[in-house]
């Protein structure tokens, strides 16, 4: 009894009829074999009654086939008779994979009862032909899956790209990166100085965008290029701390300086955990080193730590920061990382968001960057 030769929409009673005819049996014979009434067999063969699970097992025994054969026949027949589902179910299910509510709360899309309007907005947001062709962007730093990212992370990255494409900056020159880094380091001594960073980056042809992360995205920053001469650095300010800000910025600048992110956008997720990971890519290892040295020369930090550890006082932190003209919060963050004691010197971890938001291209914290999709 081959399933491949059967018409799946037929009532299973027709298969039972064929089988008893091939075997030279009568309905009475089958009723006797199954131990049921002739009336039950007659109703089944005349397609007035379906096959129950118990009958599937009995017929399986009688015809030496799996009982699942008859239960599948019944199921396929029932499905063929069922009404077609309401239009749009598949699209609504696909749309539900995107963070629609979070995107609407941020003013990126509008949610209504019109599924076609939502679909069109998502297609435009992700610059796709249709829902089935939303681009997938590979990235190097997401620690759990290197082949795909969550839709929250994807939406954030596309928002950064949308904003970056609107920005006009001077021509970028890789030969001037060293000068830029030196000028940026001069701003490490006070949180208020951070407000000058967006202007400096723009002067050197770097598009700097801050977009608040979506819930569950855990993104710290990103580095990618609109073309070979148009680098973009995106940040979330996920942790409103001076030490984290300088490390993430330095991390992304190191990516950019080395030309990382030209072929595939780099999105850095949970950098704090990634720093402690035993196995990371070479690109990320170099970016981590660059980020740490951007905060403070690590050779000098090594000497300080070797000399003062394990009894580092508040005065030691202030003195070391003063000598090197950096904010004590940056030193505190380095000590916390090295010791694993994140409760010490927390009073020095100054907030920075309030200083940079007024001077940067931003989307989040109540502000919506105006983009016509």
C-alpha cells in the first residue's frame, strides 16, 4: 500500500474498499476480522464515517500496515475539506518576529489595524523588496551566534545606517586618524569635555550616531562603512558611565582605523562580557586592546597596578588620574576590570549622557531623528 500513489483528498473509506476488494474479502469478512458491526464497515466504505484512532490501529493489524497510515489519511482528508484560513496569517506571523511595539514606541513606525500599512513600513525600514527579503547582516562580535542577529539588533543597526546616510561630513582621510586620536585623548579629563567629540569626529569625516538600544538588544556599539571612504560609528550609551563610554568609543575607532567593517558591518554586543571571553576573533582582540589603550596607556596602567595592588587607595586613583590628565572614573573602570571587583571606586564613574546628547546626532530618550522612509 503506497502512499505516494494515493490521492490525499480521498476519503480513507475508499482505500479500505480497495484493500478488501484486492484481498477478495467482503464487508462481512472485514467486520468479522475487526470484531465490529457490518454497519460500521458500511458507513466507513460509503464515506459517511471517519476513521477513529482505535479503528486506525485495528485496520493496521488487519492489512499489515502501520496504524499511522490510516490516521494520516484521515487527517489529510479532513484538512482538504477544511475552510481556507483568513488571508494574512502568514504575513502577520512574519511581522510578529520584528520588534514592532518597540519600534513604534521609538517613533520609527506606526502600528495600525492595517496589516498592509505595517508591512510596507517594515519593507521600507529595512530597504527590502518584500518581507521575505529583509537583509541579513553578518557581524563579528555577537558572542552567541555569528551567523545572524536578533531583529532588535537588526532594527537598531538599520536605524543607525538611515541616520548616517542623512549626515554630511568632510572627506575622510585615514592618514589623519592618528591626529584625531591625539585630539580626542585631550578630552578625557572631564565629563563635560565629551560634548566636543561629535564635532571632532565629524571634522575628520566620521559619521558618529547615537541611537538608544532597543530592549534585549544589548548592543554597545557598531562600526561600518557606507562606502570605502565613509566610516560610521554607532553607539548606544547602554551604560551611562565615563569609563564605558571611552572604552566603547576607542574600541570602535580601532575597528575603523584598521578598516574593519568594510565588508561586513561589525556590531559589538555586550563588550564587557566579551572582554572576559576566552575565545574571540582577532579583529575583536585588536579592538579591545585599542579601546583599553585609548582609555589609558596600558603599559603605564600595568606599572601602576603592579606597584599599588592589592591595596589601591582612593588617593592612589586620584593621583594617577591627575598625573595622566584623565578622569579618575576611567582609572576606576580599569581597576574594576582587572580586579573583578565592580563595587569599588564607583563614586568616580561619572555620568556622561547628559553632556553628549545635546551635541550629537541622536535617536532615543524621547528624541526621534526625523527621517522620511
